[in-house]
C-alpha cells in the first residue's frame, strides 16, 4: 500500500517538527499516587483512559455536555473531559473504579444494580460518581435550581431534587426513573 | 502548546504581558470545549487556577468584590443572599459538574451572548475589573461586551473579578430553554429593584451581546419613584409597557434554539413575570429572593 | 420444557453483568488493551456535494507523532456492497461530513491536531439537502424496508372518502432524528498476518464480521469481531459504520493495532439517522366512527449513495379495519448521508401520524378516542387476511384507561387550568411486529455442574444476556447461577442482529432448543456429565421456515398528561403511562426498563429532538448534545410501564414478543393529542417546540399571559 510517511510527501518541511510539550504531574488517583509526564494538550479523561488504564470514566461527547466522564476531583464532581491533565498536579481524583471498597460495592453501586438504574452501562460510571458528589453537595446544604428556599441548610432530596441534581448526566437508554429511585434509596 | 501556571497574580500578569496570545484558563468549561475540538489552538495556555486571590470574595466599600475564580457553585452557596439574581442564574448554568468548575469571571472572558451570569451582572450594575502590568481599570459590564464572543479585554489584560453592590431589593432571573435542565438559554432576563433608587435589567441570548434595556429601566424607575414607599399594586399597563420596552431593547436573531419573534415574545413574558414577582416581594417588604 | 424448579423467566433477575457495569470494569470497544496502539482521527468533508481536487497532508505529517494520512490517494480499494463503508474509494463527496481522509498517529492528541491540518481542496457543486413537500425529484421506490411493497391499495379510497360522513385530511411532519447512543461508534483493529480482530461497538458481531470480511476480501473465518459490551445502539450500530473499516485500514497501513472513536459531532454525519417525513393521512368514517377509508401517503429522504426507504406507512396496513385503503411511499435522493435505522423504523414515525389522525377523527366524530379505536378493531390482518397470533390492543387501551384514570375525562379542549398551566390528557395506540430470524447456539454441560451457552448475540443494553440466562436456566431446569451465557463475539455460533425487536426471540429460540437438546443428551447419558463435558447445538433456520402463517405483532397503549405554559410555550409531561401486550415477559425488571426507555425517547421525539439540516452548507446545524436535546433527568417525571399477560403459542419457545421498540411507538402521538386537549390547538409538526406553540398563541389566548 502506497502511504505517504513523514518526510516523503510534499510540504512536510513547512512546519518545523517540535516535540509535543509535556509536563510532569503528580496526582492521586483512587488513592494511588501517580507520577506521569502528560502531553499539555491531553484532557484528564484521556490520561485516565489511555495512560492509566482506568477506562471506567467514559467519553460520550468530550464537551461537558453528557456527564459520562464525571469523576471526583478533590471531592467535587467534575467533567474530566473539560479538565486539562496538566492542571491536576497535586490533586486527588476518584473514578468509578475507586468507589468500591475492596470487593464490597458502594451502596450506590448496589442500589443501581437492584433498581436496574442502567441498561447499556456506558453512562453509569459517570452517573455513580455524579451521585456520590451530589450527595456530598446536598449534605453540605447546597441548593439546586429547584430548591425553593436558598437558605435551607438541609434540602430534602425528593424526586424533583434528585432529578434536577442529576441532570448533568445524560442516559440515552432512559434509565432516569430507576436512577432516581436508586439514589433516593441510598439518600434515605 | 506551552502551559503556564503562575502562582501569584503578579506572575500571571507578567506571563500575559510576555505571551499575549496565551489563552487564560479558569474552570476550563468554555475554553476546553474550544480546545478539544480545535476551535481554539492556542500556542499557550495560562492556567489561573493556582492563584489564591482569584478564588476569594469580600466586601469592598459599599460593593462586593468577587474574584474571577469563584465558581458558580460557590456563588449559589455563599452569595445567594447578597447577589440573589446572580445566584439564581448560577443555579441554571450548564450542569452541576460545570458549576463546580465554571466561574462568572471565566464566563465574562468568553463573552458569549448566552452566558447565564451576564444578565444578572448587567441588572446589578456590576463592573468588571481588568488588569495588566500596565495597570488596572474597571469597566461597566455593558461596556465590556464588544460583540458576539468579543470584549474590550486587551491582549495583555486579565479579568481579575467583578464588583457589584449587594441587593437592596428583590432580584429575579428567569430563563427559557427547551430542555428542563442542562440547557443553553433560548433567552433569559434578570431584573433588580433598588428601592428608592432605580431598576436594573439584563437580557441574555437575544442580541449580539448581553444587553441592558435602558428605556425600560428609565420608564420603570419613573413609575416606581413615588411607589417605593406606598407599596401599592402596580397597574397592569405599567407592567405591560415595561415588558414592551424590554422586548424592544432586544436584538434577537433566528437560530437553532429559537426564532427572533419567539425570543422577543418570551422576553415580554419574562419581563412581565419577574416584575410581578419582584414587586410583590417589595410590597410584602421582604428581602429579594429568586 | 420440564423443570423441577421454579421458572426464572418472568422474574426480575438482576442484570448478570450489572456488577461489571457499576464498577467500571465492563470493557467497551475502545477500551481493549493492545501493544503500541495507533490513534486514528478521520477528516470530515467540508462540502455537501462535489469533487476533491487535492489532498495536502504535508502539515499534518509534520506534526510529531503522526504516522500517516489516509485518503483516496493512497488507500487500497475496498469491496463490499455498502457505499457508506467503501471509504476513500473515490474523489467524490456525497454529503457533508463524509470521511475524506484520516490521520494515524502515536497519540490521540497528535492525531486530532494533525487532522485539522490536512488540507483538502474541493470543487463544490450545488447541493440540495432539504426534504420538502412534493419535491420534484420524489419517486416511488421498488420496495420499502425491509422488503415491503412501496404502495398498497385496497378498494377505492377516493370514492370512499367522498362518501364518508366524517373525514380527516391532515399532514404531519417529523424531522430527522439521531440515535445518539451514549457510546460513540468505536473500533480497535488488530491484524495478525491476514487475520483481523476488531473490538467494535455494534449490534451484531456476526453481521459485522461478514461485512469486514467482504470489505477486505477475506473469508469470514479470517475475521473476528468482539463486542461483549455495547453502549447503546438504537439502530445506529445495526448496519456496520465506517469507523470499523477505517480502524482496519489504518491498522494495516501502519502495521500496528489502531483504534478510532468517532467524535459526537462526527456521529451526526456518518452513523445514520431517522429520515425526516412528510405524511398525509386521510381518514373517512361513517357517523358512528367506523372507518370506511384510510390513506397514508409518505414522502421521505434517502441519499445519492444508496436507497434507504423507511417503511413509514406500513403500520397503517394492519392497525385498523377499513375496507378502502391506500398506503404509499415516495423518497427523494438528497445530498445527505444515507438515513438508517432508528428505534422502531417505520412504526415510530408512521404511528405518530396515524395515531394523531385517529385523535382528530375521534374529535370530529364526537367519540372518545379509545372508543373510536375499539370500533375499528380488525378481525384479522386487513391486508394479508392472516389471523392474528394474538392482538390485545383493546385490552391495553381499557386496562390503561383504568390505571391512568381516563374515565370521566372531559373531552372539551383548552379548558383545564392549573395556575398558569393549561392541562390535558391524550392517548395513542402502539404496535410493533414480532418476528424472529435464524440463529445458532450451543449449550455445554461441564463436570463441575455448570452450563455454558454460546451465541453471537449482542447486549446493547437490552438485557439480552440476562434474558438468555433465564431462558437457558428454565430450559435446562437449573438455577440461573449455574448458567454462563457467552455473547458478543463472532467466534461464537452465528446469530442475528440486535434489531427489529427480534433479538431475544431469535437468540432465545436457539438457546432454548440447544438447552433442550443438551438435556436430552444428558438424560441419554444417564444424567452424568462426562469429564470432558457434553454439548448440544441448535440452528433455528428450519423451524423458522416452518413457522405457521400468522400476523404477529405486539401492541400497546400510551397515555400522557401534559401541561402547557401559554406564556412561553413550554410543555411539561408530568405523567406518562404505557401498557403493552408483548407475549410473555422474560425479565420483569429489564423489560420495564426497556419500555420506559422507549417511552422516554418518544417523549423527546414529541418535544425536544430534531436534527436541523444546514441548507447552506449541508449536514446538520445542531450536531452536539448541547443543541440536540436528548432528554435529561429533569425532563422525565412520573413515567411508568405495565403489561398485560399474553399467552401466544404461535411465536417461539418462550412465547415472547420483542419489547425494545414498541415503547417509542405512539408516545409522541399521545403527547401531541394531550397538547391538543390542553390547548385546543393541533400541532402537526414535531417537535412541539415552544416557539411553535407561541406562534399559535392567539388561538390559545396566551399572548396576554
């Protein structure tokens, strides 16, 4: 097969070949400290998936529009696709792989199975990390867009609250009612 | 792509002076979308997340000074009493994940006409603090936006934060989108009543930049001048005229999210509703809520 | 099937792969490890129609880490009969976003950066990407999918309409929709000599294997496609998509494993979509509401590359009795990507139009919409004359009415208010064919007391792995914990696609019979499992050929309550209930999820989703998840699915009908009918967007609110 390779095709000399800029990053991932040299262009999501072999966090849109890549960064839920890996130096990252305590499932993981809160499973790691982050936010008294009283320190996580608070995670299979039920069960 | 990570504000200004084409990065929620898909191929990124002073807010005279690095989540949880419309708008930005990273300061930097934080900043009479090694300046929010996704920010300048006076009366933010959550506004509107003083407005997603409805503000301030104390019901025609003037201030276009006609109409409805709610709050004598 | 333990089919068994999915250990295509993987990023065409005049890869090749740039200039010709898959085969561009080149590099970052630096020159030609009424290029295709005649006619529709006491003559439009499975189409291709392994995201590994073999001129035995977990498909992964061919081409070009995952934006161009449709429905009835005429005439689009003619009017051939009937399809070949399968192709858009028109007829006749449907219940399949294997649409309507609280509904439109909201309710019927296709399975008993079932089935989220486990357990008479079901690999016995709601019926038939055979062998061996195990195989091809002639369909009824804000035009759906008659339900838990998932997609079809064509440049304008609104959690309030027991002996060993698609059928019509009930206005163009509601606000009285 005739394939142009570097230096043989016309125009290859026009741009000076510079090695990609890389930066050393030290980051704790699921409790393990990783020292890695990352491409400055790489997202946290791609580094987790392609460099660290943690493929639990999923890429659904790469734009922060679906939530499949949700991980916990220093305890807060974020879209890993919108985070440059180079900016997480000294940070703590928890992915879905880190939710399990040894072989014991996190209560949300167990509830997701019991309530059938997923079908294809692709959005599930993001839903779970998002739910963990959401419960922590609610425990701190954070209001949502449907919380009537912004000053309420302990918003009750009824179905409407859970739906709103979980709306950063799309599920094309339409498991939403089961996701809400599973989280509601754990939230108590 | 060069990566710059200053740890002090002075270092950041120095870096921006040296690399004016460096793209400032705060929460990354706007910038990374552009970077991931090549709409932006900056030679350098200027990561501002390691600068502690950007993440603080504090009273400063009769205003609040909010650093450019304060996230939407914090605006909701920490400033809902003082900047209620901004907090209400912050609750609807993107998704919870976006709100944990994104900042009103960064949103100003992207200068999108659809930015949810902009209408409350306009209604609240906020000023943007810009700074470079050459010095600092303050720009009223309405003068900050120069066009769709363009601002008066000079190449060597950074957004330090914004200043806004705490609410002295009811404030509301309302937004219409087709989806119930995680939705870009088809249009949005913010209203701030300042009893005894005047009225502020802000329009989002209905023009090349976020807009103030000056004529509507002037008209309503005049109508309210002798009503602030009386706290009597606002006549329907006053509400109607205000709504018309708000709609008239918009310069909407047709796009995928909605038609120009729809936007103008919905602005009328949002203006009418927010004024009704805000005036009712005022009449009850309660502080603003949103 | 004799069993001495309690049956597990019908119970709510948890998904057998659930633990893998909630711990992040379930591997999807892009996630397989291999040594020295190269990354592939395709370059989409920037024009909708024309010729490539030049491809300059120089700047791309200069990016460090870039290995090669593939295009029609250097890629080897591919065989196979799908022009969408013969990538880089010519200098022609047939639609915007078509793959015209691809970069292969050491890292994803390098490939992505270089893909933007491939300079493609075009000689653009005028294009046409807009379906419009009575398009001058519209033609009647020879058949519609999969093999129905494009036109059917009974009696004299025109005369019957002329004589009818009550008539409805309306036109409905549906936009293009994109499947938007959460997992982007992705493939990791690994060559070993002339053998190819593809870890791929698809709805059928046997089908993907055969396609790949054909494309590269290989024997099927030289190709293996591995797909144990698939992040949704909804039809878009039924027909193999170009990323699988691209990964294989790239891997061969650089002599390394290569992988590609399409971006969400690019998925809008090259992974198929549901055609937009323009549907005229004419109904004629006597004064009592008995239909005398039904005409359903459809215009839709296909591409210049190949013909894809969706069977949109086909449900109107069997849904209701009417002595005079006409159904037609016309298609227009536009400068667009070829439309493809999306959940309930044909039935979904077609039943939207028919069930909306039925509601209009009910109003015109002054009849309750449920009663109208009951009065037009056909004794047998109207066009074929075949007996129904079972048909319980009336039971679904009646039971659903009781559960939903339909009784006493005031039919007057536009009169119920709750604060600023206008409130209404609506109903629509639902149907989807119950078919099965030949498949093979093996069942093996091992000396440790366990059983392994093998079949190249797919679980794209349907729960098929779990359902097959239950089917096998019952056929073997053992608890499900002792059964391992292996699926998602073309090295397993050949199976049909996950599509057309045929998966579980097709695979389950083979699995059940293989297990029955195995039991017979075990019994023959005195119940003892030999040390090296014992196996049975079954191929259902002959059984299916011998299936008796019945009209086999699942049926259902959809009920919706809506609230309309007449000030902003916003619509909310606080309540949605689907009631289905779909044979025996194999897994009560996963079935409910499937129904609700379909209904959720139907809700979005009614209110949120549309792919807006870009008339100026081709392709679609709103090609990402911020602008193409699949529903978010907050959009789905009280949504429930129930079913009625159905004992249909004419289906398959399980007595099951497919359930993956019927959930979406009728939902949009039920919501549209409820919006009419709420507002008094008919919205006949989907989605019912706020601006469309506002355009009709003077009729609703909303402008002053």
